[in-house]
C-alpha cells in the first residue's frame, strides 16, 4: 500500500506550474509533486517514469490540448485521476473533459490553496491502495517562505544547516513578471538561466522559492571571505539576464549572520518589487546602499483642488511638483507613480475653466511621453517640461488676472456710493459669479462685501473728519441707506461709533 500520492502538473504556463507547486505544503498533506510538463505530448512521454496518481491538467495547450490528453491517458492508464484546471468556463469544455474521464473541473481564476487541497483530497479517495500519511513538516523551501512572509509555521533554523552550511546569508529577489518579460515563456527562460548560473558558482549554496507565482526569491549562503566574489557573480548573472529582458532588476538584502534575519529584508517595503526604473546603472542593487525612504504624508487633494478652483495655479502646481518628487524619491512603484502623475493632471484640467483646448493638447502629448520613459531620471525631466508648459500657459492667465483685479478694485473705489454688489461686478467684467467670488477671496484676502464695507468706512472717516453733516448724511454719502446698519459696520471696522470718531478727530485738530 502506497502512502504518498504523486502529483503531476501539466500546463503550458511556467508561472502557473510554479504557482501550483508552491501553492501549499504538499508533503505536509501527504502528497509529492513528482514532475511537470508544458503540454500533453510532453506529459505522455513522462507518464511511465513519473507514474502520477493525480494529474492537474490545463485545457488550452500547444501541440496536444487537454481534451486529447485526457482521452489518451484514461484509455492507457484508467486508474490515473485527472483534475482539469482551466481559464475557460464554457459548458462544451466541461462536458468533454468529464465525458472522457476527468475527475473534476476547476476554474483557475477561482483557485486557492484551500479549494485545491479539498479537490485533490476528494480525488485521492478514488485511487485504490493509496493511504495518505501526512508529513510532520513541509519541505524546507515552503517552511522558509511561510516564515519570511508571515512568521507562521514550523521554522527550526538548525534544520537548514545541512543545506545552508556557510556563515553568511543574503536574500535576493528577482521579479519574473513585468511589462517587458513577454509573458510566461520569458519568465521561464529567466528562471532556468538563473538556476544554471547559480549551480556553476563555486562555494555558494542556495535555496529558492517562487513567491506568489511572480518573484523568484533566492537565499544565498556563503562564507564571509567570499562576499565580494559572490556579489560580483550575482551582478554578472543579472547582466546576462538583462540581455533576455532589458528591464529586469533584482534586489539583494543585507548580509546576515542568521537565516531568520532575512525576514527583515523580505518584509521591507518595495524589496519584492525591484524595478530597473530606479536603477538604470545596474540590474542588481543592494538595499544597504539604497535605503528606502518613506513617502510621508498623503497627497493633499483637498488643498490642491481648492487652489485650482481659486485659480491659485502657482501654489497648485507647487503642491503637485513636491508630491511627485517625494514619490519618486521614495521609489513608489513605476506603474503607480505614472498613474498618480496622470490622475492629478486630469484633476487639474477638469477644474480649469480656461485654456481647456491647450491643456488637453498638453495632456495628450505628455501622457504618451510619461508612459514611454524607461527610467526615473527621464520621467522627472518629462514631468518638469510638462509643468513648465502648464505654468507658462496658466501664468499668462494669472498675469491677466492681476490686470483684471486692479481694474475691479478701481471700479469699486469709483462706484462705492452706488448700490453695488458682486453680481454687478461680475456683469461689468464678464466673469462667472461663483468663480468671481472665489477669485476675489483668493486674491484680495477677504470677501467682496468685506472689501466694499472697508472702502466705504474709509471714505466715511474722511467725511467725518472734514465735514459737519449729520451721521445720517455721511451714511448716505458713502452708500448706506440704513443709518443704523452703517453705525454697526463702522464700529465693527474701527472699534468706535461714528459720533465718537468725529469727536476724537476734532480734539486732535
């Protein structure tokens, strides 16, 4: 009676095969991944040697697809159980797979470790003479990944010493999936090239695992005397890999004296997201030489929007510039940095009421440039060029705004005696009423009514100092039809009643 259930993974996507292999603690549950294949034909050729009990098989594969593979396997090896893992939920695929003898059919997008384990357990019950015995501990790579990620699971450092006997440890992370790897085929090639390079490195022991199907994590174990040589070998490896994918990069954590200390590197922000965007001079960078910086406060979108609405463009653009500079300095992931830059520009354009056509031209031109720049230095140069164009465009509006403001204030000083309000002013200068209210507050530092009252009271003070007319007459002369209201406003601004102000002025003279 067998106590180990052998699993075979058949999928043309390298990342998917690795993801299933490392999705759970197979050995801990009584299973062993016996082997892999990238298509049905290759899998058929390996069946006799691997003798799997359960085959996890994709449907859409080159050379021989999953349906033909299932039909042939069940005709030759009726006791082998096949679980179909597919991205397709079409009924015809499900029906054909089950008709030819598949034990189950699962959609990849819904797959998770719990569901996969449940399905495999159910399938294993159909296999005669198989009695699963769980291992007390999972394989070392899985133990290590679990510990580094969340500190959970059994982790006894001494158990690793036979595999990793040297005195120094360093964690290296190579993202296999980015916009330039051209899918899983390139990722598979990078993985295999890295593996071969590591095998050929003298006095270096390694342990590898694929984290979340997209980052190759490598524990480098060596003696302290070999530190520089090992780092040079890693740089040479990354130089070779960059020939396959020019935008590939790797991060190497600090040199540690204990394996458990690698968790600090694994958990540090951005370590698993190494991007050549910030490291154009070398595809391998050391974290101790590039200590990550925190972005700090979130973007003040409320203040930014308020400045744009009030047409305080200089301040709005300065807020925009400072945030993007800090984000780049903190090495925000490239995709997020570029998206943030474009989103804030959208916000700026959407809040402007003038120069819309010109701003839209700038947006189209620089969105394309932002998407295309490969490195942070070029990105910032494009960003600054864009800001200069926007500043030049909206700066003309601000200069015109200064002229309009002077003319408006002059108009108020000349017409303060009239029944004047903000609506009149908007009509005279052909401004939107709501915009003019915000514009006036922003540029004058007080609302229209407060400014008009201040001008009127200044004129009232002149009259009270020079004229002998009654308080009511002075009130009418400066534009107040209500005498009592005039007195309240006068006292609020000067701190005195009109009568007291007149008496004090007379005493002084």
